[in-house]
C-alpha cells in the first residue's frame, strides 16, 4: 500500500471521529522554531520572550511562518512572561508589563500582515494568549518536575503534601492552591488592564500544567477574573497538561502519579471546585508522541464517566470562538505534543534524532510525526467520547513543515 493510500485511510478514520469543520490547526513550537529555523539565540532567563524586546521582527516572522503553513490559531510569545520573571531578569515592573502587552500586539501584527499578503479570502486567524504554569517562571524551570517552592508547593522537595496529620496536609495543600490563584490572577490582570490588548486576545491557553492543584487554581482565577469589571468579555480558554513520562509529575497520597483521567476531572468535575468556571477545552501538550494514545484513552474515558451535575455544559458560543462549530455540549480537545526527539530536563537539551528512523522510507521526519499523531487520535479517542471538536498542532521541536504535514491529513 502506498503512503498516499495510508494517509487517505488515516484521514477517513479521523473524520469519523471529528468532522473537518471541527478540526482546527494550531501552530507549532515557537521557541524551538526561533532557535532551529530562524537561528535565534534563546538561551536567556526569559527564553524566547526576550526577543519581544530585543528582536520583535523575529517573533513576527515565526508567527507568519506558522500562518503560512496553515495555522488557524497562533500562540503569543508569553509562555514564561510574568512580572516576577522579568524582575529577576533585571527589568522594571513597568517595562515588564509593556513587553507583555507588546507580545500580543506582535501576534496581531503578524496576523494582519498574513491577511494582507493572502490572495485568497481566508478566515481571520485567532490569537491565543500563551500562559505557562508557575513552574515555567522559576529558575531553574519546574514545569516538568512539578516541584514548586513554598508557598506554591511543599516545604520538602516533592509534588505532594504529606503529613501524619491529614488535616495538616489538606491545609497546606489549600494554602499552596491559594498562592497559585494569586499568581495566575495577577498575571491575567496585567493583560486585562489594557482594553487594546484584551480585545486582541481570542483565546487564553494555560499550557504545560504539571499539577492538579494548579488546574484547580486556574479555574478559580478565571472565576475571579470574570467577576471584575476589567474583563466583562472572557474569551474561550483551555488548560493543557504535560505528561512527560505518560503521567503527571504530581503524585497522590499512595505514591502513584496522577494521569490524564485525573486531569480531566480537575478541569470539569463540578464537585472538585463547585461554582468555579470550567475551561472550554482540555489539552495535552509538551508530551512525547509515544504517550499521546494512552493519555487520550484515559482522558476520553474520564470525560465519558462525568455526567449530569458533575459535568457543566460548555457554551457553544465559546466553542465557536475557538473555531469549533459542532452542536455537542462537550469540551473541545486540544492536542499539541512535541516532535519525536527526547528532552533531558537536567541539561535542558534535546537528544539528537535517531540516525535511523525505520518509518521514514521516503517520508520526512515531519510526515512521520504527523502520521503518528493522527494515528494516536484515531486509536485513542472513541467516536462517542464526548469531545466537541479537535484543536491540533505541535509543541517543542515541531516547526512549520510539521504543520504542513499535519494539514494534509484532514
């Protein structure tokens, strides 16, 4: 069977789960694209965010590259942006906020340039505000380990609060969650303080979250944000988790790591945090593609088990603003794993690609990745799983050609 025929089969199987109208192409890895494609140095405490100030045209060119490859959503260069991060890097509070607003306007600039140069009447791409977890603002970064310093985490090195006194553990866990609420809310308020910036944001993307308590904190922060006069219009939003080893970094009381199923419940189970906002979509990102299928199976099963009062219906208007036009009241599914290379957190480096990739034949590394990703979706998501649509793209070590390869499969 030819590769073209295999691709057609994959496309058909995918369309049996998600109609083409309900599949939206996200962008790829901004930081690694700046580094690998545009040859920019991002070895900086602010990672790619320092280019917002020092080389804004590079940010615009990266966004444009994704748009030309077919992206319908581009993520801003704000993943590690928070006032605390800039202060540690030597910026004033005023300068930090200026840069955070500028990042959004650079995405707007890229989108406008793309629309001007496009010869076809294309839909207007959407801009998603990229917000990493608290761990992404730490030095060294801790979004993979999930080990947050107090008051955001336990006194002892680890992800779990443990004490022979269960009430003490519960109290400490709550205090850490409260601290994370303040962190996320204060950062959101920076962007919401400018009507120009806020009105330019179509979507909010909380990314690479390693802890359930942080997901709960994000829900509470969004609830508080919605109650303020600064931001009467809350855009659709998602919480995306990283499963670096196929599970979350966080361990439960028994020592077992939490999974994608637990993450779904943290996002949508109304009993977890009653009377708090729920995200428009649930996501998996910054995860090796070999872990995607199992994570999707667990997430889909957990979503199916939530029903009635436990699962709040998702506003169809929010879904349409995400680019999903379905009639289902279920949440959207957002999926943007890493490329096929292995990341080593201890050295903050990527292992080189394998010199021999059996699946390559005449295919490119990007095409192999795209086929594996779509195969993971069709094998990991049951037809009646309850997801209303799919937003799909790439994270670290994926570039514009990866999006082009993915685009050909739906």
